[in-house]
C-alpha cells in the first residue's frame, strides 16, 4: 500500500527547525517535499552541529525525505518559478515572520488565485496577528514566555529551560497535524474542496502542553510553585536514591502507591494520620521523601527497577544520551536508524515515533545536497533546458 501522503506535494519555504520538522513529518508519511533554498547559502543548519564528510547530521536528521531546489526569491524570475511550482502543489509550508510572504507578493488572495486547493501553512512564534506578531521568535524566548520555564526547576534554581528545543518541535508537530486535517477536510469536499490557512505557533503550542499546571492556575488563580523532580500534585513521586544512583518512580494512583510502599515495607504509612491523604503527603513531602530514600538506599538501581516494575510500579533509570541510544527497547523500536547519504557516508538519526501496520513511515530519500534536484523539478514543471540554463545564468537558481 502507498504511504498516507504519497500523492501530496509540499512546497517547503522553511528553515532552521520548527518548519523543517513539520515538512519532515509530512515527508516521512510519503509526501513529495520540495525544499526551496537560497542559491549558494541554503538552510543555515547545513553548517551547524556535527559536520561529518561534508554533511551536518543535524541538517540530515530534519531534512530527510525532501528534495532541494535553489531559488532566489528576491528576484521577480524566482518568484515566478515559485508561483508555477505552487500551481501543482497541495501544501505550502513557511516560517517567515508574519507579513514577509505577503511582501514577496504571495498574499492569501494571490495564493488562492494560483491554486484554490492549496493548504497554506504558517509556523511562527506568536501568531500572525496580535501585539506580538512582529516580534522575532526563538525557542528559548517561547519557553520563557509560555510559563513553561517558570514551572521548571525549583525555588533554589529559579526558572530552567528544557534542553531540547521543545517549542520549535511542538509547533512543527501541530503544523503537520493541521496540514493532515486540512487535507482531509479538502478531500471530503471532493473536486470543489478549497484550501485554507493553517497556523501553529511556538508559544501557543507550549501553552497547550501545560496540562495540570494550566488547570491549577485557571481554576484557583494560584500559580503552581516549581517542584523540580517532585510531582506538583502527587507524593511520593519523583527521583529517589538507590545505593548506586537515582531511580525515577511514578506511583500516580492510590493502588500503584500502595504497591510502591509495599515493596519498600512502608505501606503502613498509608494508615498514618500524617500521611493518609495525598494532601497530607504533599504537605509533608520532604519528610516522606526522606523515609522513602532511606529504604531505597538499601538496594541497587537494578534490583529496585526489577522489583518495582514486576510489582506494576512505573520506574526507570535516569539514562544518559549514550544510554538511550544503546537501550534494547529503543533499538527494538528502531528509534535509531542508519541512512546512507551518497557522497557523505552513513548518518545515524532518530527513527519514526509513529508506527503504521500497513503504511509505515520510511526513508524514501536522504537529506539532499543543496540544489541537487533543481533541474529535475523545474523540468517537471515545464521549463525547457534552455530556460533552466538561462535561470542559472541569471543567478535565479
């Protein structure tokens, strides 16, 4: 069977991370993604991270399953080429600052005139309207402004960012989700189905992930304090210290908590008037954690993890990045894959987190060299060899 998006063509004007992550996800689902890049420069991350055999592994991981066309969009001829490519496309993805696409001559009215069925997808920091629309956006700033950073860390550490660029990735994920939904809507309407504008933002995406923290703030007006590795609404829950290092334990329900304390020989605490409700356990969290740690230090990480998992208590080691990519379950799930990049060797990258029984994600092509597909794609769009050579001579491609 074909992949879910095998008949979908995506014109990708994005760079750096949030937008390329969106278009990568679409490519993993089978879409033909045409990445438009500036001649001689390309996406900035082609030169970032670890560059081995001339290939940035950072770039390779987020630009697999794409073809590259170099196109000078500052020129009239370059914008004419883009318009012709859009006429036969299903999706346009862009992560310019709001208003830039319009200044290039591609406002919503013109895009609809070029291709009424086009799904136009914008990934940006704060939204295309509103008081922050014109602000430059970056993951660190979006983590700070979304409330996420203030909820991380402890009172002693102060606000802490998450190491991965979560707001970029969440925005890209939501954008891809929006594209698939918009394609479904369009196709349900048949031949008369029209395109629409889809937008996902870094700040909004992160806010949507605040979960019970947002619920606490909105229901009580009280800002949840940062609790570090402790859980804001459950105790005991968090990192505890075995004889040879920390163990993460998540007894999230009364039944699982009883199993956890039972394995520790502390189940009697549930009948203790000081700890017999979750509210009391939260209030005396430090004292309770001390009792738990005293018992945890009597055995090793490995033994506790085996015992607790066998008892149905979620737990695990705090794994380093090296541990993760050697973990037997991670390898079994093929979350590390080897991709051959001709001329650059084999690149290891993260695999596909969504598994399909009949139409799986796959690598159809590795990340492209800059402009590697320009002539092929322009020829498919109807340009003659003479016209393509003229565009190259003029620096348009």
